C-alpha cells in the first residue's frame, strides 16, 4: 500500500519548517529596530537556516526520485 506524500516527505517538511524558523530569527536579529544591523548572531542564523533548507530540498528531491523509480518498475 503506497504511503501518503506527507508521510514520505515528513523529514524534508520538518527541516523546511526549521529553516523557516531560522530565517525568521535572522530577520529579527538583523532588523532589531527596522534598520539593517546584522550581527554575527544574525549571520549564523542565516547560515544555519540556509544549510537546513538545502538539506530539506535534497531530501525532498531524493524521495521524489525514489518514488518515480518505484512507480516505473
């Protein structure tokens, strides 16, 4: 029985959510008073969320490729 897309992409969706939270934290750290004042902490939030988002994309693409391969066979 095939699994639902939510179940197959669960880890990628979870990591994408964590990346979104990191991007929001970057915004909050970089624009504390509405003016761009990027600190080292803000850049760390941006780097971490970028890496996490990239991993989420890679996992989603791998699952899509595996699903396509399973359906072709």
